[in-house]
């Protein structure tokens, strides 16, 4: 803790921001002491990203003042923020996907009209930073081919490369394994030790309690409280966030597994470039159980789900639902897979699960547009569709409760609920779920978890893919760990974190290789 | 050997001449679209350029003044496109269509007001044009078999702009991949957010990209009116802007491919010109219209057969809006 | 194309704003008119009265609008599927061939109400056929539809000139055109509808295909927003990945959509050939395919918007002709320029004055989206 | 009696450097000579053409001259609606009591310039660049090659510019076609392609070859480098239409204007004088006389839509 005499690294005074009708930040005051890690928590849409984006000059505040090191600074654009020594790792990465790591790091700080000299310097500097913080990465790798974890690393490198004194991380651990997260926190610790100031936005109270010095809570655009981390508790923070008590652990009884419903045999999937993403994977899922697939993002889980869902053509292997082989006739498409009683909550709701420009009720039938109950002959039965959508909004407490609203205008958590309601309410025999709570706040997480458990208890088979180890451990009845496209371990549901974490990092696999 | 001289050489030379306006224009489109701004106003840019070049040359008697005026005008048009599609976040395609309409109307209107020849500009003397230049050592090299004639009759003997067009390609490549501007340009077409958060102004960057396109558009127009011809004639761009657009997609927005694509289009055109009125073996006399359609048919076939999917710059066509 | 920044009352967004844009467009045009030494007021007067002032003027205006509705709808349908069909011009041209063939076959033996539906069907079929290859290549080979449709415009021109000069032309006639169609292939004009209203359409070629155009507009609306297939079209257009997830078959949808798009373009030939020219001759589409792009985009790809935009362009065409007719030193290029300025201000710069209007009209304290 | 002259151009437009422009010149000349103003209109599409012709008639304009075959049917229709109005149709024929159809024997004029081309050519290879492959242009080409053959030319190149309206406004492509003919040995090139022809002539000149102009006398464009021009006196047709009407001597029916009637001719002036040797001049004039006398007949493409020479 720094002595009160030195001015705070950052002071926000009366920051106010509207997006059209949305009042995202309501005259926020916040003071962050130099050389500390300051956590910010809050529900989806509470205004965390907005506030930080204002600090970083990405948005302009409608009112309010920003002081850096005690002196007021006009942060008119990101350039100004960078000059003021502020760096930010965005929730939605700001990377050029078809650029190399080096190009991304250099962008905006090329050091000269021509690239050549700058490039050499950048390489050297990158090496130095790598060595200093153990952030090793291949500078010539193309970003879109890197796993998310590494992509985030690039974002951090970008900030450090620009010599940031104040580093903002917006939900950085959402995409990391526990091991990776711990590594990240170690690095943050080092940075703090060097007198750098860090702002950490996250939904995971465990992390807040573990690494931050102070924590502020936002709710519906307002800053409702700031606490010394040492003097608060997860329960208190949760209540401050949501405005009511919430259960932080999932209540679920023992599973009563029935017959095998989904069985996957020697499934192999190659991606567009011909790289093998899923490599001869076999497993079963029984009725009334949740099978969790743990693993670092980018180890084939996505491809596995998409293959089972019929979106990717597997290059080998068979998938059976209730003994029926899918696509036996060689034509495996999502429509047929759905017809066979399988529902799919995709990992990426923005790119796959929803059409953001559609009205909510239109998204509520995505994938089921051929269901006669939504049709009058070739025509859509608009009334039926909207009634159905309203019912789901009601049952899943989706807010705002307006089925005509553009989907893009719902916050992350609510968008996720739209997808879940659509898939779960089909009452499918098998439910594939990818990252059900990524970027979703604890209020919503609690709700979603309850739903999944309820579905299990209703005797459905659920295949859950998540990079949130907590989630896997608290929901799954059986755990499979995936690494490099193969299933490298089946730890018991109560296995401890380290053990699973090691498998996820492929340690076992390596040992086997040696 | 005889065929070589009477057929191949002329066709190659003609190929080069025909591709030049396409090369300039396609590169112009490349700068714009790589920065995330679609530009189907290329046709109009070329037309305005051609008109400005011919007009200035007519008044000043200097080809260089013509070139300057063409570049200036074409850049102004680009800025208009920028104002509409970057500053005002208007629809980039509508803006392009509008520019094409305005070009075909305004050029004739002004031309008529100034010269009273229905939009045509006065016939230019050669001193006010870019005329053919002969490269050094032509006579020494010509006797050498194969390379000789190629150097003498294909490579040499074009006007300056032809060579500038060929230089514009490596130059564009260099700008795109070796300079800071190029790095940012490519980035802003893929993910403007990344550029913005890196502290670079998206709008200004895109404006600069459009200006580059404008300059090249000026060259294209100049080539049409005061190098290939000696006056501006209404609608003289005759759809080349659209062909250039096709070439750009064909080339997958890559500078070197652009050269290839434009030369290919030029070749197909040159061949069809040569084939007109010739009796073909087996088939005999082919109706001229079929010959005239040949380049387009072949383009489609090549496209379907050999060129895979062309993935445009990710952020292309969408105005950069931070706050919905 | 969602409007940036705050909400506005609908009548401002869809009424006042476009109106202001048009006014500005005409103001700028007025400057050009001044430049060439004519009176802007006189010009606007000729334009408006010429297009709307008389029954005949109105008839011509709606006749042109009919054509633009067809081509506008054609572009819009493809647009909803994320496809940019620049091939309208060629699809109209070839559609004309279908219409003409039916007309030539039946005009002497059948009444118009037998010929017309068959001709329409043929026009649709031929137009669709001309869109098939580009569509198929896009769907299966991923060849960029913009290039292929551009190429097919040129190919269509060659094909039609060949046919009209070497195959379908009457011997001895100078002009490359078919023989004149006879009464059995000529569409009834709509004078009889307007005379009760005291409007005399005179010789205006406004004909029954106007209603076909409106009907097509309605059907397109139903197709896109009310049918399952339309839902699939819009899904592919808005988010292909989500479409794949939803089990929507890309290739199939793209091909069918383009067939509909090409067919709509082909229908335009009915209006021009059987409604007015009474023959098929070279160059008859005269740019309507390209105008369709502007019409579709300015109409925000919605049938209602398209009909309005089409009428606007009808006014520009007919009013422009009148203007050029009465004011000697206003040439047709002037009209083209005015069209360009209208497209620019009412289309590309449609939002220029919006922020100002928002400041004027923005509803205070609109419901804030509440997070979960 | 009083007349209110009107003029409707083809869709090519008033200043197409071709016969629309010639028509315009005729009207202008009549205006300057008599001080009688006229009104004209450039249709953008075929619908507007008929619309304009009718409008002129209904506004009491008389006579109404319609340039281009494209207005054949329009004139046929409107002339029935306005029997009192006199119409003049150029380049095509309508048989009606109040219509004068003026057609030109382009084949005869083209024969003469072709003959000259054949005589002048050193390679004995001559070229022809047309705008679009339509009957009218074939008529030009056919007469030209017949003459060139008579002049001793052994090889003829005939190219067409395009299949869209752009074909008449594409000097660059016209130039390219000319260049390819030159590469194949042609040293005299005749352009019948509207404004595209300007590019043809330019390229011929740029390559030290000779060009032949069309419709109006284009010799002045490149003095000393244009062999001659095949003048088609549309201007005269327009002028006479007005003058006859004024003098009350308007006659309906077909006027086929050839060499005899002075409707077509070859242009010889100071600009191309040096290029034409006395022998050539004599030969051309003789051919002209023979054609007028009927001892030499030029095959008219339109008579059977074939051409004896290829
Ligand atoms: N660019 C934008 N335009 C309009 N509204 C926005 C924009 N960005 C955010 N909002 C709205 O502002 C509110 C706050 O959004 P913000 O992203 O700051 O919340 P958050 O706390 O980061 O939520 P999450 O935990 O899901 O990231 C939300 O209602 C969101 O819908
Ligand atoms: N979003 C997309 N963008 C571009 N091309 C795509 C897209 N989705 C699929 N394709 C291409 O379209 C082709 C056909 O896709 P798909 O198999 O889904 O069509 P289909 O409707 O199943 O065809 P059919 O109905 O004829 O069997 C595939 O080869 C694929 O490359
Ligand atoms: Mg958010
Ligand atoms: Mg956020």
C-alpha cells in the first residue's frame, strides 16, 4: 500500500456517459492508488467496460474529469491515454487477426515512417519484455492462428511495449486456464512490484479476493461501493453487485445416469487448413448426467461440439444419438441433427448463436425455423413466434422484456439467456453447451447453472464444454480433459484443481510422449 | 517466327496498352478497399480525371498540367466519397453510384459550357499529350532474336504513363507492406477498432487511403484522354471502372495479383480484337459478337476454375461506428 | 443500415429527413442550373409540373417508376441474402428476349390476357436463367458474384446484338429490332382508370404491368419478412455463420434467391416491350438495371421504400425530359447530374442532417435498457 | 408560309461527331441563313424519342425532323395522329402521305473513299472500323471494300467496336482496333463509329498512317493526315426539309440521296489536297461519274443483306 501523501495514480471525478437511451455511467467517482491492483466488479452491462474505455480514450465522457498522478488530463483519444501512460487489454480483443504478433504490437508505435528499422527494435524490445515477465510468444505467428490465451498475451505485450504505467485488464481471465490465470496474476504481481498500477475487471470474485488490494463495485451504471479487499468477502461483493443475496455454489444432488444417449466413436475432425483439431475421440454421455469437457481454449473442444452438432463434417468416426448414427447417409447437417433430438448452445453467441441485427423473437426460432409450430404453410406464424418468445422471456427473466427489441441491444448475460432459453426449452434428449457463462455475471451464472442442473434431473444428457474449471467442477458429474485434440484424462468429479490443471496443460500427454 | 512477329508481338503490345487504365484504376480501388471503404465510383473518378486532363491540357498546352489537373480533380472526388462514407457514415455503394452519375453528367455539362462541342474537348496537338517514347538501345537490341522484337515492339514505344503504371504496382506493394502507412492501412481495413485503440485516427487514415486512390484515378483518366486519345469524349471510360473493380476482386486485393489480373483482362481483350473477322480453323467465320463476348466468358471460366474464394477486407463496406 | 445516434419520431425519420435531403439536392442542382444560365425556379417548375402536373406527365412518371420498381426489387432481394447483384441490366435484356419470343409466337392468335401472363412467365424465367450461372458459381465455387454479374451484363449485350442483327431482325429493315407486336401482345394502358379522376393519361405508356410491379413489391415483402425462406435469406445475409449453425443450406438458398432476383429484373421487360415499344430492339434496358441499385439502396431494400424511390426516379426521368424539352440549354446531361445529386444527398448523405434533427426532436428520458 | 422547325436526335446525342451532329449543323445553318429559330431534343431512351416527336407535333411544330432509324415506328405512329404535320425521317423509311423518308446511299460514298484508299495504300491492305455490328454500318463497310477492291487493295480488315452504347464513345478501343489493323499491315483506315472514330483517326495519325473520316468532313481534324472523308449530307437533308416546307414545296415519299443527288460525296479540300495525286483524283471522279451514269453499280448491302466482297 502506498502512503497517502503520494497522489493516486488515477482519479475519476463525476464521469457520466450515455449511449443514446442507455445511461451507461452515472457520474462515477473513483480513485486508484499508485502501485496497487484495483478490482472492479459488476453485472453485465453495469458499465465497467464503458468506464475503462473512457479512461483509455476510446469513448469520450459526456461529463467529468480524469486526473492522472494528481494532474487533470484531457484524454481526447487513445493516443492521449497512451501518452499518459495508460494501457488497456480490451474485453473484446482489439487485434488484427491476419497480422503477425509483431505487426500487432507495432501498430501505432512503428517508430518511423518505414517499417524496417522499427521492426528490428520491436523484436528486441519484445524479447526483453518476454524475458522480464516470461511472456514468451513467437513474434511471427499469425494472430488468428493463436489460441485465445496467447492472443490475450499479445494484447498485454502491446500495452507493455508502449511503456504503460497504468494497465487496465477487462475480463482477462475469461479465456484462461487456471494455470494461465495464475501465471497472469504472477505477472500482475511483478508489475505492481515495479510500481505499475493495475485495474482488473472480472466477474470472478475468487480472483478479486486473491489478487487485488482494493475493489470497487458497479451496478447499473453507478459506483455503489469501494472496499479494501482484505476487509470484504465474496458474499458481500456479490450482494453489492446484484442487490440481493446470491448462492455462489451450485446446489445439485447426485446424478442418476440412465442409458447411453450420445455416443461418440473415434471422431476425427480437420479444420479448413487440414490441421487435425479432434483426433480419434471417443466417449459416451448417459441420460441424466452432465459430462464436462475441460481444456484450454483451442484444444479442439469447439470443433468437437461443431462436429457433433453437424456444422463441421468429421473426417472419420461415428456419432450416435439413441443408437442412431448421425449422417449415416453421408449427409450430416445441423437441421437433421436437431431433428434427432439434439440441441446446441454454441460457444460464441455473437458469431454463431445469434443474429444480432434480428429482433429477439426472430432469434428465438433460429435453427427451428422449420418447426411446423412456427409456420403456416410456407409462411411464418408471427403471432405464434412472438407469443413463444414472450413466454421464454418471462420464464428466463430476460431483460428488457421486449421481444421486438434488436438483439444487439441486450447485454451479454441476457443474450446468453436468449440462446439458452431457445435450446433448453426444446426439451432435447441431448444438450451440447459451450461456455454457457462466459462473460456472464454471477447473477445470471447462478440462474443458468440452476437450469442446466434441472435439465439433467429431468433425465437429459448434457455435454458441457467450458474453460472455467470452477464451472466444470461444480456442474459436471464426469470430467473429460481435452488437450491437443485428444482426451488426455478422466479425473473424478472431485479431483482437485492442480491435478486437472496439469492435464489441461498437457503434462500427462507430454509424459506419455517421453 | 512469322506468327511471332505479326501476331504475338502486336497482341502483347496491345495487351499492355489495354491493361494500363485497368492497372491504375484497380490499384486506386485497392487503396480504398484495403482501408475498408468500397469504391464503385472508380468509373466516375476515371471520367472526371480524363475530362480534367484534356481540359487543362487544352488550355495550357501542357500534358503535365493535364496530369496535375486530373489528379487534383480525382482526389476531390475521392474526398467527396470520403465525406459521404467516412464522415457521414453513408452507404459506400450509394455514394459510388452517385459519383458515377455526377461524373457522366457534369463532365459533359462543363465541357459543353466551356468548349461548346457537346462535352468534347478540343483536339490536342501532340505537344499537349503523352506521346510514345522509345527506350534506349532499341536499334542495337532489335536484331537479337525473340528478346529483340519483344524489347523493341512490346517493351519500348509506349507513352510515359504505361511505364508509370508498371512502376505503380511495386510501389503500391512497397507502400502497403514496407511502410508505417501501409501497415495501418491494412489494419484499418481488417479491424478499425485495433487502429483506433492504438491511438491512430481511423477517419483520417481512410481519407488518406482514398486520396491515394484519387491520385491513381487521375493517372487512369489522363491516360484515356491525353495519352491514348487526344481529347475527352463523353462516357469515354466505357465501363473500364467496373472491369477494374472485377480485376481487383479477381486479384484478391493484392497489388501484384492486380498486375496479373489486369494484364490477363488486357490479353483477353487484345486477343479478341485480333481474332475479329478472322476465319478460325474448324469453326470458320465466328460472329463478331461472340468474339467480343469472349473476354468476359473466359473471365468467368477462369474465376470459377482457378481462382478460389476471394475474401474481402473484413471491415470493408461498414462505416466505423463506435457507439451504436 | 441502422441510423446512428438517438431515436427520432418515425415521421421525422421517414418523412422530414428525406424531404430535407431532397430539398438540398435540388438546391445544389439549382446552382448548376444557374451556372449554365437558366432559372432554377423555372427549371423546378417544369420538372415538377412536367412529371406530376398533367395526367400524361403522371402517366409517364409511373411508367418509368414501374420499370425501376422491378429492378429495385431485384437488387433488394439479393441484398437481403448478402449478395450484390450488379447484373440487373443483363437480366432485363435477356428477360426481354423471353417476353419477345412469347409475344411473337402468340400476338396474332391470342388476346393480350393470354399472352401477357405467359410473356411475364417467360421474362421471369429468362431473367432468372441469366442469373443462374453467377448464382451457382457463388454458391458452389465462391466466385465473387459482383464480377460474374458484371461479366454477364457484357455477355448479354453481345448475345442480344447478335440475335437482333442476325436472327430476329426483319429482312430489309435498318434497325436491329423484331417486327412490331400486334394487338394480341400489347398491354392495355391505364387511361381508363384515371379518366374518372379527370386525369387524361394521353399517350402515356403506363400499363397494367404497373400493378404487377406493385404486386411484386407486396410479394417480395411477404417473401422476405413473412416466409420461412425469407427468414433463411435474411439470416444468411446478416450472419452466414449463424445460418450454418441453424442448418440453413447456403448454396441452395443463394441460388434460389438469385433466381428470384434475376426473374424480377426480367419482368421489367414486360413493361417496356409489351407496354410501350411493342417490339424488342437493342439497348432497350437503357440503364434501368443500374438505376435499380440506387433505387434499392435508397429504399433501404424495403418494398415500400423501393416504390417511393422508384417514383422519385420516375419523376426525375419524366420531369427531366420535360425540363430538357422546354429549356433548350438544359441538356440531358443536366438531368443525369441532377439524378446523381439526388442519389448523393438523399442516399449517401442521408444522415447528414440527422444529428441536428435529433437535437430538435430527441425524446427525452427514453426507457434505459436495464442490464440483467 | 410560316414554319416552326423541330429536330429530334438519335439516342447517340447531338454531338456524336457523326450524323446527329451533321443534322444539328444543318438546322444551325438554316437558322443563320433565315433567322428562323428551331427547337431540338436529345432523347435518353426510346420512350422519350417517341414522346418528343409527338410533343413537337402537338405543340404545333412543323416540320418535325427525326434523325436515326430508331424513330421509324415512332414516326409511323405519330404521323398518323398528326396528318397535318410534316415529318422527315432520316436513315429509314416510313410510307405515309405526310412523311418524307431520307435515306442515303452510304454505299456509293463509301465506294469512292474505298477506291481512294485502295489507290493510296502502299501495302494494298486497308481497314474499316465500325461502331456496332448493325445493318447501317455493314452498309458502309460493304461499299468501302468494294471500292477498295476496285482500287487494287488485296486485303480488308473490318472490325466492330462493341455491343453496347459505349461502342460509339470509345476512342481508346477504336484506337486499339486501328492499331491491330496497322500491325497487320493496313495503312489506310476508314472509321464509321461516331466519336469512337476520333480514336481511330488519332491512332492512324500517331502511327504515320492515313485515316478516313465519316459523315461530316473531318479532314480538318489532322490536316495532311486524313486521306478524305465520306460526307453524308444529313445537314442538307435537314436544311432542305425546312426550306421546302417554308417554300411550300414539301414533298412526302422516299428520297434516296446518292452521289447523283449529292447526298453523299468524298471530301477534297486544302487539308487533304496534298495527299491526293491528280491521277487518284481523276480515278475517283471517274468512278463517281460512272456510278451516277449507272455504268458502275455499287452493291447495296441492304438490298439482300449480303456483301459480295469480304
Ligand atoms: N458502443 C455502445 N453503444 C451503445 N450502447 C453501449 C455500447 N457499449 C455498451 N453499451 C451499453 O452500455 C451499458 C454498459 O455496457 P458495458 O459494456 O460497459 O457493461 P459491462 O459492465 O462491461 O458489461 P459486461 O460485464 O457484460 O462486459 C450496457 O447496457 C451496454 O448495452
Ligand atoms: N457463408 C458462406 N460464404 C461463402 N460460401 C459459403 C458459405 N457457406 C457455404 N459456402 C459454400 O457454399 C457451398 C455449398 O454450401 P452448402 O453445401 O451449404 O450448400 P447446400 O445448400 O447444401 O447445397 P445443395 O443444397 O445444393 O446441396 C460450399 O462449397 C461452401 O464452400
Ligand atoms: Mg459489455
Ligand atoms: Mg465489459
